[in-house]
């Protein structure tokens, strides 16, 4: 078990998302950020009320899992609200964004291949 990393999300520093188009967005890098051998990155995002990720696309597919709050998913096909316990798959190359239009914090896990 020497190669197994165990990380508690509360022990990982919360960093402001510094990308153009991101607002009131924070990230915690749980897996893959500091380990070159990881095949993917696992992050926890926190969006404050009125916050959002950038509207963007990239070649990697990724998955999200809503932990807390209501996410407005914005994509090429329109918008959809989803809540806790919902899993989301975003294909590579598709434009997407996550928005928090509620009064509470939105928390979700996001995994992306490297």
C-alpha cells in the first residue's frame, strides 16, 4: 500500500480559480495535481452564490458529481438544473459551464483525464 495516497478534502488548500470567465470559484486538487503518474485529476469545486466556471471546451472528457447545492449546467444544448447526488458526463470538445444561481454554496467533484 505504499503507492496509495489518502487525502481528506478539508486538509487540501482551497485555491481561487484564476481563469478568465470564472467568478467566485474555488478549487481543491485532491488527486493528480502533484502526482505525475495519475491518469486523471480529481478536484472539488466550490462556487459561491452567483459564481461560475468559465464557458469553455477542452479535448478531455470529464465527469462531475454534485455534492451540495444546485448546479445550473450550461452547454451547447441549453441549460439544466441538477442537485445533490447527480452525476454528469461532459464529452471532450463540448462547450460547458457550471453556474450557481442559488443563495447557498455549490460543491461538486470534477474528474478530468490528463
